[in-house]
């Protein structure tokens, strides 16, 4: 090969063209056909040569140059993909007794004495994904996200060799869902490499898998060895299987990896034996699992059982018991949260708990410390279970130092010095400093930009804290006025005029490009969905599930705010899952003038979208109020109610003028008569069932 310095412009142009063609071909072979023909070092050598030629002849850089390709990260985070069928989670149980309760509940719901068959599957401790195939070709992939909307990780999934790019004899539309994970050996190797180059290591294989999959640059994903197991489906144009077992057979035929330990169990004894067996195997498996998933094998029964708000009624996760270890408490610190809650945290002598190094544990609250008499210097048993923050289970009093003293919980906020008080019926002590307390203000900002709220890439915890301390960001509104307040640094005579302006570019660690990226990420979020916005406000007790419920019931932010400002809670408290205490917190939030001030200022900067119903907005029952009466022939009352809810109906107990349909079974009494009197449409059980055909 000719040295770069000796190339003429013509030769350089010709070589750049050849390299671009070769690398594009190699990318297809590698990412799409699963058949790489260049070694990694050959690929890297081509890339290097391309860069060297381009830096000598920058004017010759091609539109399709490999240096412009997927190697360059997207600028403003991932695009979003709305799941056509929500990606749900599973209810957790921790004992065989609870598994028995779960099965009893199912039998009651189905009104049967027979125990249905289950498939028991190891619960992979990774990250769920959905992959869509149209006419047998992989077209897009997403993370679970909030269950309704995930991140578009199509390019990243393409780098996972175990995921087929093409499948044959499949339905026209097929979405498969499963878990992306990193094998333990790959995790250790990656961490070793990171530690050697002074980078921060990953805490566990799950975090490593998440960090590797959610890379804006799919080239990085490709370098990490990620694996998958497929275990369920989303949208399918034609379901060709009638049991979960049958589904696994189809998956295998199409070339998807399924877990070889998945097993059919006919009764609770088999489930129990299998649980013990897998728990024994667990340390020797090449990947992390945190329990077993039990799914009813028959799809017909799954469909009859349906779903609760976020979990199926036909499946459950039976989690392994928590792992424990012995260590010392070096210090007890008090953290101040977004709502002012003072949370005690134990700094521990770092200890290995089931493969993860633990150096902090939550002590929950003042009463917990008193009840367990936890003191600085104590030897304690700590445990961790799944994603839960490690906890102190018990203290070993005979190992206690002689000079140890009971811990005194502070009555002042350690961050701002304001009084910290406890309401009569509350377990937590709260700082009364409000937003004058820097800890609360910072936590509130962090919550506002967090993943399930505004999800602003580039505004991490540390940056929020720095910007707050420097007065750049004081409230969420300041995020959206940041670009207007920022000015290029002037070196000229007029520099003095800029006094007081912000110059992000000149801050340490920032440059023109990163500032532009930040503004782009912020501007990308000026349109926000209603549930995210409600959640972002940080109202006490209002998490993602409640935010979604509120959004679904009010439809728009203005109608929700109107009711809250007027202290109208009638509609709010009829929402299943929102009680009086929560309603009180919400009304109080809107009763505080500084909150209203911030909301109004925010609404000038951003647009809150109206709530769009996903799966069932087109259904004939969506938003309708229905009442059941009489004895139904083909399903239990619980089943009928669940079916109605699944199509977006509200199920009421009595007939009124607000009722849309009354579904009448055998021997119906006064409710049917009242419906007739009020002229409400009456449906037979068959007519009701036809909505589900
Ligand atoms: S089924 C509607 N099967 O566990 C049912 N989930 O806690 C959807 N998971 O979000 C899930 N292994 O990320 C299912 N064999 C398995 C699983 C599994 C791991 C994860 C998945 C899910 C979470 C729920």
C-alpha cells in the first residue's frame, strides 16, 4: 500500500471510494447477515486508513464515508417507539405459600377445581426488549421504557448476533419479546478492561447489559458481548400457537434462543421441585437469574384471565430469597430527598453480597433505627434482593464496641439547618425548608429531568448539582430558558456588558459542541406526554402508575389543573388506586403558589400533549360505563369485569342515568328493570362477548 503522503488526489479519491464500498459490504455481512468476512483488525485497519486519507484530503470526504456512519452517535438521544401492546411487568411473590395463593386466585377466577398447567422459566436478570418482524424481516426494536413507550434500539439490536435478521414461515407481523443480558464471564472481562484503563466499572451484569444496549453509538454495543433469550410476544398478525410450550417450539424453529431450562409443570409440587433445582443450579449458570416466572401454558386460559393494570393475571415471578452478608456500619448519614424526607443511610465496610459489592444500605427512617437499635460501629447483617436498595436485616449486639452510643436522629435538616418535623401519622421526618433547602431543590430538579419524567440526556445528577450551586438552574423552568440566557464569551471591549450572563462554553468540561448537544436535548423535550409531565411535577406519592391513571381519566393537563385548583376531588377519588390521602397531597401541591407559578411559567415554554389511549381507544367499550347483572353462563363475574376493563370500560355496581350498557345474565332482577325504565341499552352475554371477537 502506498504511504498516505505519496498519494495524489485522484488516487486518494479512488481509495476512499473503495474503502467506503468495502466497509458498507462488511457492515451488512456483520450486522444483517450474521456472516462477517473481515476480522476485527482488518476492519479497524480499513477504518484507520480511511481516517488518515481524509485528514490529508478533507475536501475529498464522501457523503457515504465510514467515518460518518453509525460510528457517529445520534445527537439527541434515542427516538421513541410506542408499543402497540404495552410491555408489562410481573407481580412478585417470595414464598411457596404465595404461589399457592396465586394459583387459588386463578382457580376462583376461572371457577374451576383443576390446577392449570404452568411453564416455569428462569427469570433472567437483564433488560427486556421487543423486536418487530414484518414479512420475516427484522424492522425495529425497542426497550420497555415505561411500558407504553420505549427507546428505539433497532441499530443496537442489529449488533446482537443471536437475534435473527430474517425468519421464515412466520406471521406477516410478529413482535417477539425477551431479555437482553450479559453473560457473567463477559461482564467480568469488561470490568477488568475498564478497571485497567481507570474507568468506572459496572456494578453487575444487568447494569453492564443496560449500559451496553442503551448506547447512542451502536458500534459500542457491537463491541460488548450481549446475549438474548426470547420468552413472549407482542403484536402478531396470526397467532400460530395455542400454548406457551408451542410458542417456544416456533421460536426455536425461527432461530430465536430460548432458555433450555424452561419446563412444563403440572402441579404445585412440580413447581416447587423445579424451583429448588434451579436455585441449586443458579451459581453454576453462565448468566444471572433472580427467580422463576410461572406462566399458564394454555393461551386460551391466559386470554380468559387477562390483565391487571400493569401485570398479567396468568403469570407471576417467584423470586429467590435475598442474599445476605456480615459487615460493619462505619457511619450513619442523613439524606434529604425531593419532598424533604430525611432518610438515614448506613455507610458500610464494603462487602460482597451475592456477587455485588455493597457499601451503603438504607435504614428507612427514625423508627426503624430505634426499633433495631442500629448504631455506628455495629456489626450487621445486610441483604439485597434484586434491584432493591440493600437493607440492614439485624444487628449483632455481642459484637458491639463497649463505647457505642444510641444514634440520635437530628431534628434539624443537615443540609439547610431548617427544622425537621414529623407529622403525627407519618413515619418520616421532613425538612421544613422547602425550595430554600438546596437538597430539596436539587433533588426536585433531578427528578424533573429523570428518565421517566422529561428524560433529558446530558443533564446528569452531577451537572444539575453544579448548575444549581452556580445559580444557573434554580427551578425546572430555568432549564427551558437556559439557551436564551447563555451568551458566547466576549473578549472585546463590550465584555463588561455581559456581566451576569451565563457562558456555558467557557465552563470546565464544556465546549461548543457539548453545549449545542445539551440545548438540542432540551429542545427535543418541549413536547411532552401528559403522564410524564404529571410525574415530573414531583407531587408527593404520585409515581408513574398514578400519573398514568390521572392522565387517562382527565385527558388534558388543563382539565386536571382546573379541578385541583378548585379543590374538586370528586372525579379524582373515583379513580381506582387513588385514595383520599393521595388526593389531599395533590390538592395541597396545587394550593402552593410557588408551584402554580412554576407550572404556569413552564406551560409557556413547553407543550403538554393530550392523553392518547393506546390499545383500546377504538374499542366500542372505551370510556363507556357498564353494569353486570344476573348469572353469566360462560364466565365468572370477575372475568367479565376484567374483560370490560381491558377494553377501556368503567364497570359500575349499580344502574344510573350515566350507565351506557347493562349486561344481563340469567335471573336478572331489579337492575335489568331499572335499565329498561331509564332506556339504557341492554346486552346479552353473547352480545357482550362479540366485542371481543
Ligand atoms: S414474561 C406479560 N418471562 O421480568 C409478561 N419476563 O418482572 C411479560 N423477565 O419485564 C414478562 N425473564 O424483563 C417474562 N422468562 C421471563 C422473564 C421475564 C425475565 C423480566 C422481564 C419483565 C420482568 C418482570
